[in-house]
């Protein structure tokens, strides 16, 4: 696609295909798990097993044990970063991103627990939290007991929320390992994996965050980048990158920023059926989600208790939901599907079900549309 000095207009279909291409949902990628996590700017990981189907649906020949080993080897970590939610990111990016999003975590803490923490010294609490973790990872319940001994009049839930904010804590294995479970134990990032010795490069950390986002989710508006990261006042950052970015417009005139060489296939590019797990980053990384789903479908996928349901993409857009129950994968379409679409969904669902259960030919049931 040639670029000119006049800002080209990108419609919803163009934005959809650009996003799918960068998320490896038009064609599965041959990248290994470590490189994929880096390219995808991390994966949502509130639920510790969803990162496995998230990469299965994006990578060729994905071996979940490879990702599990990366987590055990501390080359990837699960840590609260963007929007103060737990993500799977590379160890390098954890050290880069965590200080950049500190204002986001501070703001979230203040909105929920700020009034309860009056009189609690930030430095003292962080130091005590680190002391309590000196002998190894602990759960928030155990941390709360230790912190409450110093501040007995402050609720333990507020103290643990504060220590999570004021210390960079990772969730340690075995939680998150393939087909394993364990308590949500926490340990300081710099104790779990030391910061790498790398040069600052040509970009500030916040510029690196923005560039990483555009590579994984662009083209995007300033508001999109802010929604994904939780940061504010990023207009100056994006405009300050100058000729290192290219710009486009939406049909209603909003400015879009992008990397010059990033893929932007045409809106008529075929898009295969894909299954996305709960909390998938594709659905959570733009302020304007209309490039992947309608507002009516968003209300069905995003529940009032904060769960983002597992979804099915048909022609690049959310067209239904899926769930596993007693060894069977159930698919719930949002509207009528053709026989061809139903067949494609069933075939892809059978492959996913087999991956999740280690069973060839695992059963799939497509329910009547709702």
C-alpha cells in the first residue's frame, strides 16, 4: 500500500484486517513463543491458563510446554502492567513496562483504597513487604497478615493492594504452568529476574511502549493507546515521534498513527475462523472495539462481573462464544450461520478441543443461534 502526504482513510474493514494480521489471526505465525509474546506486546493473563490457547490460535506447531518452560525459566513473567491487570510479558519488557505504568497502578490504588491508607508510609510499607518476601514467594493472604501486624487498623486487603502497587510483584510458578495449578504467590520482579543490562536506545521507555503497541494493535488513535495502557496524555508522545510514524484517518475524521512498515492488508483479505480464549487481548486493546465486534455483541461478551468470555471470529469479527463443559466444546452463535461457516467452525473447534484435552477428534457442539 503506497503512502502519500495526504492522509489515507482506513475504514473498519481495513482496520480489522490490519489488527488480525499483527495478531497472527489472518495467518498463523512460525515464531516461537518467546518472540511471539514480544511481538504481541504481551498477553492478557488474569486467568493463568488462557495464554496457551491464545498462542495456539496464533502460532503454527505451538508446543504449550515451550511456553511453560519459558515461565519456569523466568524468561517470561506474569505481572500487573497495562491497566493494572496481569499480563504475560517477556522478562525484558516487564522491566521496561512496569515503571512506565506505575501512574496507572497508583491511580487504581487511590480510587479503591486511598482513603484507607492515610498515614501508611509508602516507603515503609514497600520495605516491610520486601522483608516479608525475603524467604521466598508468598500469597497475598500471608502478606496481609504480616503487614497487618504493623498497621492493625488498616484492612489487610488495602495493605496487600498497596504492596502490589508499590512493589513490582510477579506471580510465580507453578501457577501458570501448562496443566498445572498453584496458589497466586508473589515475589519482587528484581528478585525473580534481574533487570537486563541494555542500552536505552533511541526511544524513551514510554515511546517504546507506544511503538510496541502499534506493532501489535495498530493503526490506532491516541485514545486507543491510552485505553490499552491506562496511561493518559499520550498525544504529545505520538506526535513527538514525528516521521517515525505514518498517519491515517477514519471515515469520521479521527487520526490514526502507525508504524510505516507494519502490515495493512486490504479490508477484503480473507479471514479464517479463529477461536479466542477468555480475556483475549484482541478484544481489550482499543477504546473503539467496533473493528472487531458490534456494541450488542460486546455486551454479551463483557460480563458485569468482569469476565470477558471466550469468542469465535468469523470473517474477522466476533460472531459467537464458546465454552468447554465435561469434555465437549460448545459454540453459541450470535446469529444464523451458513452450512459452510458451521462446518469451518466445527473443524477449527475440534482442533482446539483436541489441543486443550490432548484428545484427537474431541467433540464439538454448535448450538442454535441466539
